[in-house]
């Protein structure tokens, strides 16, 4: 009896394997770095918006384990085997994803990179925030707040992170245009966790404390975790609101801090626009239209006094639910 | 006449093979694997019109399984001996970091690969030493070394990934170029088959292998029969570390970078592979063929869910349910025959 079942199973397996003809899948795969962060929800919303407006199908699939390179490689491989029309990928690593992207292109599946770069020239386009410009916006605004003079410091994010390094570079370039502003510290790295950034922030504040409070007048942090850590350190030590402070990206706690005056501005990206433009670049390419090698999805500085405007609110609280039907 | 004999002999041979315990024991697990392949073939064929069981896709699944499968070879030995090794994922991460760092320092690829594998052996030796000397249960010892090894990996890599220069190591598990398609699988997968056969032989036909089963079945009885229990345990963890090191080499081949934060939680997939394949956490049971089937089953589920476009939370629920169902069915079957 058992033997009979085994044979039936084997025959069925063969039939299932050979019965279907190889066909391409009529969809574009969109692969984020993770699926649970709010940032990626917004990117998903933008991609979905593009799919609905341009009349294409997308499959949204991130790595099973958030931020796991191996898992993201597997996702790309599975889409290659499905012969999707195109792959829109936010690579978790600029090097580790290169072989599998090359495999896709060899299988004649075009690839658009978005959010983060990848070390190959064979992608159709790179759709991402111009981070250096975002950093420059922060630098210009801080200089304006300080009236063009004073001492400032910058807490860097992590060594080897390309996007934040660009922001840091843009900030320092903008500050360098003001000879009366002195950068007293720009070589400290907060590290990847909020906790490590918090420790470094406390050390930095201790190092720049005078008898009457802080000896610096302006602070810049290049991402959400460093900005939040610095904010906590400022609040703990009673310096919040007494120093001009600009962050990057946003979170509900940072929005609160801006409302309370503990933070002066933040530079935000537009994840919905990023998802939209990334899918649009792929659709344009598939329809034979020319696509720019580099597409900027924009960075906007939101100052305290303008944070209640509808444009600012749309960026601070992206309406992803509308497109994801949640 | 000759045909008649052949016709009579063929079923006898088939029956002999059929009766071989290696196949018999893994019948349930193999049936499960075939069932999930059929399930996804039918689902994907019906909904997306693509074939799941085509050669290209199966080749990809084998390549994707290799890392877990290598680690599962070592884990099978450890589990059969009644132990457990939770440090496997961390060892894999450390091995990729060591290999990348060696390549970066200008070491030849072969030396870097050996250094990575030796790292695994070293970690395994540490596990074995702690388990036998401190007399702490392996679950706790390897829970500790998991953190220690992960910390060392992050320390060496200074909390970042290390890019390795291009070398033939990264081709071990890469998709085959068109001019080498006759190999069917890349070298890493063939190495897996080779090592699997070796470990199978070791477990079934050598003294160490029999001792491993004896220690796992009843440690006290084994000791009274003169089995050098401590030495067997140390050997078991060294082998576990060795295969984790090789899995690390394969991981490096896939990533082309040394990633200290990679392979987090992978030890659980490895343990699941062994258990789906009939291994018992109580020791004394488990087989190489079974663990390979278990590893393949998990990857087939992952690929299938991914190609169906199911969201990750569905995939995780499905995987979890299938693990429990597979093991429960296996136990049920054993109860039926015993």
C-alpha cells in the first residue's frame, strides 16, 4: 500500500514538473531591505501607486530575516527563476548583491537599484535621495539659525555607511562656506544602534560642557538613530532647546521634539516618491523609453515653524495606508 | 529465458534496496519533501503558469540549501550523540569574517578558506572542551559560545562587513557560467554530496560512528561498556565546528563579503533540518540522508512561498506549521510500527 502511494507521488511529481511550459511572469518584482519599518511601508505604498497608475503588476517581497544579505540574495534568485519582467532592488550590500544582479542581467531581466547603490554599472538606473544635497540643506539652515557664527559639532553615523557619509560631507561643505562657524567635533561615530549612539552623544556633550552650559551652539546628526540618541542625551542633561539641533529622517518622537522646541529642523526623504519613481523607471525602460542613470527622489528640510503645513505633514506622516489599503 | 531471470531478479533487487534501513527510515521525510514540491508545482502552475520543478529552479534550490545542509551534517552528528550546538550561526559568521580578512591581507584563496574552516574547528573544540570539562549542559555552553563567537566576529570586523577581493572562492556556489553547464551543480554542491557520503559512512561503519550512537542512546550504558564518552563528545563538537566552518566558507562564497551580522538564527534552521529528517533531540537517532531531506524541504517551502508572492508572515507561519507537522507525522509513524 505504502509502495503504491510512493509511486503515485513520484508520477505526480514528474507530471507537475514537466507539464507546464516555461513562461515569463507578467510582473515586476520590488525587493526592499526589510518589510516592517515604516520607511519601507511608505516605499511599498509608492510602488503600489505606480503599479496602479501605470497599469503594471508588482510583487513586493523582502528578505525573510530583516536586513539579512543571504536572504535577500535568495529572494532575487527566486525572481530570476520566475522570469519576472524586471527587478527593482534596494540592495542590502553594495558588493554582496553584485553576483546575483549580474545573474539577473544575464538572464535578460533588467534591474533598477533604489535607496542604496550597488557596485555594478549594468543596472538601468539608480533611484535614490541625493544625500549630499540633504546634508547641505541641514548645514545651510543651521548656519542661518546661528547667524553665520558660532561653534557646531556633528555626530557621524557608522563607518562604511555610504548614504550617511554623503550627508555628513554635504553638511561639512555647507558649513565650510561660513568662515565664522567652527566645527569643534566631526570625527565621532555613533554606531549602528541607538544605544551606542546614546553613549557617544553623552560623551560628546560632556566634552563640550562649560560652566554655563554647552560651549557649542549647533549640532547635526545624519540619521534617525543618531538624532534620536542625541535628543535623549540633550533632554537627560537639560540642554534640550538651549542648542540649535538638526536631525535627518523622522519618527514620531522627533516630531514631538520639534513641537516642543527641543529640535529645530529635520531633513526628510520622500519614500513614497522613491518607490513610485523606482517602479516608473523600470516601466519606462521596459517600454523602451530612455531612463536617466541617476534619479533624485528629493530631500526636504522641515523647520520647526513650518512643520504644520500640509506639505510638511505629508512628509512627516506619509499616508501609506491609502495605497496599501490597510 | 535470460529476460525471465532478469525480470525475476529486478523486483528482488528493488525489494532488497527497499528493505535497506537507510531508505526505509527516511521514507516519511522524503514523502514530505515530494509532497511540498508537488504542492508548489500545482499552485504555481495554476496561479502563475510557471513550472516549479524545472531543472534551473531545482539547481537554485540546491545551491540555496548548501549552507544549511553543510551545517546540518555536523549538527546531525552532535544531535545523534545527544548534544546540541547553538553556536553554529555565529561560527558561520566568524568564518566568513576570517576568510574575508585573510583575503584582504593578501593570503592565497586556499589558505583563506582553510583558515575559515580551522576557525570552525577551533570553535568546535572550545565547545567540546567546555561541555566535557565544565559538565555544563551543551544547550547552555553553546548558548554562551554563540554570543562569544558572534562578539569575536564583530570585533575582528569592527562592527562592519569586510569586502573580500575577487577570487575563485566566490565561484564555489555561484550560478554556473554557460560553458560549464555540464557540471549541473557548482562545485560547492558536489562537495556537499561528497561530505554527506563521508559523514554517512562515518556514522554507520566506523567505530567512532557507533560510539556516537551509543553515547546518544544511553550515555551511562556506553560508559559502562568502555566507550570513551568524553573523547567521543569532544570529537563530535569538533566535527560540528568543522562543518560549520565549511558552511561559513560556502556563505562567504555566496556573499563575497565577510558579514559579522549574517546567519543570525541560522542554527535553528539547521536544527529544524535535522529534526525534520528524523533526528531526535533526545539523542541516538538521526541520519545524514534525513538531514539533507530536511534542509531541502525547508528551502523548497521558502522558495515556493517566495515565488507565490506570499508575504513573509505567511511564509513564516507555513514553515513553522510544516516543521511541527513533519515531525509529528514521523513520530506517529514510528509509534505505528513499533
